[in-house]
C-alpha cells in the first residue's frame, strides 16, 4: 500500500515528527510511505493551482493518509490549517472521501488531545475513515517500548486499511449559523474609567455578523477602544518553529515585519483584550492560527496574565465543544480574568445583551482586579510547563527558566515541608490498628470537614 503522509511541520525534512515517520518506513518496508510537506510548502500550494492539484492527485491515488504534525498552540500549525482550508475552498474533498486516515503528532503533550480532536473532525467532515490517533512525546523515539508501541499502532492502522475494518464517526457535520445579527443601539455604554480596551478581529467583508459584533462591543464602552483587524497587520509569515526566540524572546522576524512591535505596543499595555473570529472548518481562521503561533516568541510565559479577556465568535460554537475547550483553555493558561465567549447563535437582542454585559463585566472586574481560579485546564497546563522547563527544556528555553525562577513558577510540592511532614506523620499513624479504626471509621467525613469548620468559625 502507499501511505501518503501529509506533513504539518514548517521545518520540512528537519521535522521531529518526520523522524517518527522515517522510523516507520524503515520498519515496515512492505508499504510505501511518501511525504508531502503541505505546511512548509503551503504558500506555494496556495499560489500555484497546479502544485495544489498535484497534491490532491497524490491523495486520490494513495491507499491511506497519515496526518503527521507537530502540536502548535493546542492545534496544528497555521499553514497546515491553511492547507485544510484550501481543500474546502478548492472543492478537493472527493479525493479524501472514503480513505483510511490516522493522525500522528509529536509534542510535549500540552493539549495534544484538542489537536487530534480537530484532525479527527476534519477527517470526519471529509468523510474519511478515521482509524485513530497517536500522540508521541518528542523524544519517545529513543525509548524501545515507545517504538514498539508506535509500530503496533501503525500496523493496526495498515491492517484496518487493508481489510476495510469499520471505523466510527466521532463528529457530526456542523450546521452553520444562518441568522443575521442586526445590532440595536448601545443604550448605556460603560465608562472605561481609563482602562485600555483592545479588540483584535479578523472580520472580513464576508463576515457581516462578526463585523457587527465587533462594532457593537466597541460601542458598549464609553472611552477609547482600539479595534485592530488582523488583515491590516504586517505579518510576513508563520512561525518557523526555529526556536531562536528561546534564549531571550527575540523572534527571527523581529524588525522584518510588524507583528512583534504590534504585540509589544498594543497587546501588552491593554487592560481589556477581546479576540474576535469566525469559525472556519473546526477552528477559527488560519490567519488567527498564525497569530497565535507567532506569539510563541514569548515562549511559555503568559503575556495576557492579569488582563480581562474574552472571545467573540461568529459561528456554531455550541456544536463545537473542542473549539470551546481550546478557547477556554487559552483564557485559563494565559492566567487572564476570562470573561467567556459571546457568539451570534442567539437572537440579535440576546447578543446585544451579552455584549453589553461583557463590556460592563470587563470594566468592573478590571477595576476589582478579579481573576477566576483556574480549573484543570489551567492547573494541569501550568504544572506540565513547570516540570518541562525545569527539567528537559531549561535548555534551549533559557528565557522561560529565568522567568519561572523569578516569578515563583517552580512551586514543586517537594518544597512544602509543613504539608509533607504532616502527611508523613499521618501516613505512619494510619498503620496503627487502633488509630486506623478511628480515622477510617464512621467519623471519617467528620474528620475531613473539622478543620474547615474551625476555620469558618474563626473567620
Ligand atoms: C510555536 C510553537 C507552538 C507549540 N505548541 C505546542 C503545544 O501547544 N503543545 C505541545 O505539546 N507542544 C507544542 N509545541 C512543541 C512542538 O509540537 C514539538 O516541538 C514538536 O515535536 C515539533 O515537531 P516538528 O519538528 O515536526 O515540527 C510548540 C512548538 C512551537 C514552536
């Protein structure tokens, strides 16, 4: 069989992910793995219809497709996303229909599941037969047990394609939002009280709902609101994945386009930040994706920390739980005062009311300095970065390490001496039968709540 590997790395042959593919090709010589660098060559594929058609033709002729990609900001790279958009724009879906597909990623496993969910949904939308996902950690290939696991997955995938095993569809097609949003006047705009408000959107002429939502939100504030369209930003290209920013946050594009200056001069000083986009396939636009990728020059430091933050989304978000999780996770791991997501799925008066409340809440919470506590999304993400930067990624991410050290990010539980001693004491105490009977007896729940009761009584 021929397995066509759609490579999602901007680094082409220098991709870590492709070394996993090379290993598979070496171990499974009975089948042919051929690679197309669709992310690296995306611009050429977009500008040269013949080159794009040649790739589509290779998909058509292949027996199976392997979506092989690095994780980029909870998803795939912006150029990979653009390639996926081109499939729809150029009506190339039929080449993918009925093909067996699997996804393979390398990453540090930070929101790898949302990226695979995305590819799974894209494959379902293309009516492919999606077999499953394989999320490898970037250095798994050094481990014999991990190599065996990857091989087993791939052999199962190839067997499924060869024998026509059934595959389950996980995602139903999306119903687009048909309703036109017609904003009413902003009756009582809220005084920004000197807070700097920034709205960044990618609304184009073909997105009247998003354009109207952005304008209506701006009108809900009394005081200056800066609205910036991504189309007006001077972005020369996507993140190259070169990691040259990792020593001191200096991006390779610095001085060559306007992105870094925009981020430093507009986003960093803002108190209230709103990102607005329309759903395109299963995410926002590839332009938004490129925006997020390019913020990587900040490495693993939250640059929106402490700001009030929200998303405006035009499109069927209620049918797209994966995108909702990505957006909520972004708000959380950036340590923002996340105010939520307003969409155009309700009636126009409902949307108006939500936009008015968003503006008012942003100013109120900003004045109060309120930040909601993180959930699993924020807590787990931060712990993962903490461990990775402290151990394996301190080099090359020198700037991250310095920041983490200076800002108390290295909050390892090993350093909580009081808690550790108390736990150790109780742990050994629990081994004494008489004490154990008391602790694990009918009064267990009472013991659990006793210190809290004491505290509440005292407060
Ligand atoms: C801009 C950027 C964003 C990234 N985002 C994520 C991420 O969200 N989650 C993750 O686990 N790894 C992330 N990574 C790490 C890469 O996925 C990882 O290094 C991958 O192995 C690179 O593969 P490649 O060499 O094939 O491009 C990111 C790397 C870069 C440069």
